[in-house]
């Protein structure tokens, strides 16, 4: 009571409709502040009924009355303080098995209360029939079905309120206490706690909370007890194992018992579709996933075709533009810049974009449908074998778009070692830039065999991740007991085409802008370094390139390919641009090194004429598994806060990429 | 009703399970599994992560970040707006 006004406290879990009821009762008569010393919102309001004023305190929405958060502590302290004359406990009628948990946690508190089964309309729509009278008999407190949104139907609520206030109705928790009694140590503990030892709470409630592991209750009891009682108390507490699970199960059993005969419960048993059975199967799931991914990659070539055609058309413009500029008397340098840097880069960029568009569309669609979630589910065990958490799968998936995004996505991983290892492995995932050049190069060099090359790259990626996990894992993630994760798989549904296409076009446009920024400057720098008006030996790049070529040849990379590989460390998009700069144009180093082939107009043909298949394969391996880009290195440092580990990972990737190139080259020599 | 202890014991084999698979394995309803997960999450035994919210939404140094879409928008080149929305939810033992 406050100044003769009756105080009603509203208690319920989030989404139980507590705020709706508060607004329905108080209308505009409410004020909002903070609970003393806390940033938790305090809402109070009032209403008049039959000439009497009622104060309504809207307690914070909490799951239970445990001491797991400020909100929960505020809530239970308020109730125990005796400020409320009656507590109105809300439960969601549409999911009573879950929402009655608050009621079970209240059991043992002796402040009068009544139960409001809110959202009755939703339960009715679900076909549920709830017998509030039967529940009232079991609980010994007033119970009412309500739709708080309909504030003209509050008569039943007011009746319960009056009854609870008049009869001082206290929740009958006998059957719950019987459940608690089956927990080892509960009865003994209860016997040690004198009534009223902590104001507002019954001994049953305190004993249950102490068994549960509630730190505040345990500390208070420890302080309040003395002598042999305290020793016994501490012995019981130290011998209590999994108390939270045991008390939780007691509450669930109690709730189930209450609901028997009260509501026609509709229990959903799991039903698995044929595809779901196959894709989530422990034995065959991975194979199904691999087939889906391969199918996706093959499928992504189809939407890529139109843009590839546009790219080739731009490439075809180079000879006539070059001839026209030469006839018009344009300087050779200007003709070179326009044709060999700008137009050639643009042709490659547009062809790349075709693959970006195709891959993004197909894999975006798989995500929309719900298949990607299942892929991460199926590969969780593999994550575990690598010493990682299930959460690591998202940084890997994001890395297919951008390694930097993957590194930033690893932020959700709490364990530092696992975070660093996740980032280290995410580097092995070919990013969007790699996916834009690899399909194009593999199509150019291997024709229909391009799909096989891409599959090989994916298999190498998996092997690379496994080896990298073994190399760094022992240091970063010590072996420990690992629990499997639980996943709520999203239902399958049709893709939202407009949202998907917005994303695909957005990504293609973003890639185009990013690639333009990277490719053209890198291409221009390398082209200028390779440019010479006189003897080819005068160009800087030629001098450096030919000096190091005896070494780079071991990895299957002639000096032009090696320079393009070096450029890919800045941004993988730049690699093909550099190739185009180094292999094209009159007056450049190209003329000296390609001899007769210099007369070939189309750059695709030029590359095909001057790069053997084993070299092409080596180059693709080197570029794909090289360090992702400068920005990804910076992001890795930002996330790991370790220059040592960032440098170590970068050095490791450089060495491994060259090693993979070397292996691919020598295998290629055996084949071709 | 299944036991939470039984559920945690199952997870000790290190294998991932979906809510549906768990319900089938423990011979209970999906609702029963869901309330147990909720309880264990609130008690700090499990940690819940919405996979759709994981990603590059905070990589402020990325060139594509906030491309005119507000302070917390993801990079258009990495993820769809709002992240991968259909990636499900995972619970891991803390």
C-alpha cells in the first residue's frame, strides 16, 4: 500500500504482453524513470476503479527470478520488499509450457498473486482450449484468460484482482516442492534454513535457489547461518552437482503436471523431408553438400555468360581503336595507355563481373532457400576437428565474398586462439576477387575442364585449411573437451527474388567499383614499369624480372606471371590486369619476349599462346592461395591485435601459395 | 519430457544436432527441446548465436562499408543488407 492506494506489480517474461496490459490498465496515467542506481527502466502508472486508486508497477520483463541480470534482481527484490499488495503474473497462453516458467520460479514467494493467461486469442487461433478453472484449482490462486489488447474485456481480470486482494491468495507450490525433494540435499538444506531468515522469501524458495546456484542467495544464506548449520550448508552446496539443471527439470515437470487436463497440448514431433534427411545425414550429408556446391558452381556459369560476352566485345574493340589512334597520329604512349591499360583492363573487369554475378546469384539463392545453413550444419563436425566452434563457419562463408569481412566476422568468437585460427583459415577461402579471376582464367586455359579446375581449387582449399589448422592449431587452440552444437535450421522457403537481385546487383556494382580502383592503378604502374621506348633491356621490370626468373621458374611462374602474383598481394583483382599490361602493347617489354606472337590481336589468344597450361595452373594456385590483399592483412591485425601472428600468417600464406604453385606446375608438366 | 542432463550428455560426442534431430533422438517434442534450450541459455549453460547477425556489419575500414546506407550497414560487396538472414541459430555449450 502506498498512501492507501493498492499496489499491483506486473510480472512476466518478455513478450508475455505485460506492457500491453500496463497500458490497457493505466491509459495515459503513467510515468517512466529508472530504478534507483540502475539504468533499467521503471514504469509506474495508476487507474481508478469503484472510487479506489490502484498503482501499477510494470516490473522489467525477465525470464525468471534468478540473479542472472540487473532486471531479475530488481524484480525479485521489489517483490520481496513487500511494496506490492498483489502480483499479477502473466503467461503467454499460446506457449504455456515455456511461459509458465516465471510462475514456477515465483512458487515459494508468499506475496498474494493471481495468474493472467494472456494472448488467449492467439491460443484460440492455434486451436488450444484452456481450462482456467481447472488450473485455478491446482494453483489455489485466481486464474483468468485474457487478451490484453482488448481493454474492454478486463472484467475477469478485475474479479481476479479483487479475489487475490481479499483472500490474500498464495500460490500452492506443494507439488513443486515434492519435485524439489527428489533432488539430493534439498530437504536437508531446507531444514537448515529458519523461516524468515531472508525477508520476503520462503525456506523452500531459498533452498531451491541455493541448489540452483543463485550466488546472491547462497552468499546471504552463508552469512545468515552459523556454527554447525553453516558447515552442513557449505557441505551440501559443495556437493551439489548440476543444481540448475535439476531445479529446472523439477519446474518443467511441475508445469507439465499443471497443464495435464488443463490444455489440449499440441506437441510437434519432428518430421524430416527427403532432401533434409539426405543433406543432414551423418554419413552422406557431406557428399550431398559437395554435389550441391559443384552443381551451384556449374550453374553459376550460365548467368555469367552475358557479361562475359560484353567483356569479349570490349576486347574486340582494341585493334580498331589502336589502328584508329595510330592513323590519327596519336603518340604510342597514349595509344598504349588507352588500349593496353584502360580498354584491356575494362574487358577483363567486365568478364570477371560475369562470374561475380553468377556465383553471387547462385549462392545467394542457396542461402535464401535455407541450404547454406544446412551446409554449415553438416560441416560443424569438421570445424570441431579443426579445433573451431560452429560459429567459425560464418566467417568462412563471408570470406567467399571478402576475406576482410570474414576477419571482422570472427569478432563473435570469444576465445582469442580460436578467433586467430578462424581468421588464419579464412584466408584460405578464395575471396570474391579470386572468384572473379579464377573461373575466367580456367575457362580461358582449360575450356570445359574449367569446372574440374575449380573443384580442384576447392579441394585444395579444404586440404589447405586442414593443414593450416594442424600447423597453427596446436599453439592457438589446445585440445580440450568439445561439445557438439545445436542448430535451429531455418525452414525451406522460396527466395525473395527482389531482395536477392538487389543484393546480387549491389555486390556486382560494388565489386566493379572496387576492382576499377585496384586494377587500373596496378595495371598502369606495372605497364609503365615495363614500358620502354628503346631497347627492352632498359625497362625496370624486365631487369628485375629476368634477374629473378631462374628462381620463380621453379614455381612454374615466368617473370611476368610472378610480377602478376606479386601484384595479387595488393589485391587479387590486380593480377590479371598486370598480366594484360605485361603481355600487351607495342613498345613494351612484351614485344621482346613474345616474338612472333606479338602480332596476335586478342589478349586471350596472346595469353594462350605464351602461357603453357602447367604455368597457368601454377599461376592460379599461387594467386588463389596468396595473401588475400593489403586490406585483409590490416583487418587481421585489427582483430587479432597481434603483429606477430598477422606477420606469421602472411608469411605462411606466401610460402604455401608458392609451394602449391610448384606442385601444380610439376603435376601439370606430367599431364601436358 | 526429456532431461537436460541427457541432452548435454548427447552433445559430448562432439556432433552437431538440429533441434529436430535432438527431439527425435530424445523422443520428445520440439517445444520441449526449445524450452530446455531457452532455460539453459538463460542460466548461462548454453550460448545462443544468431548466425544471420554474424558477419561484416562492423568492418568500418572496408572500402564498401556504409556505402550510403547508414552507419551500421554491411558492405554491399560482402553480405546482403542485414546479413545472411536465413542461416539459423546455434547454441553452444559454454
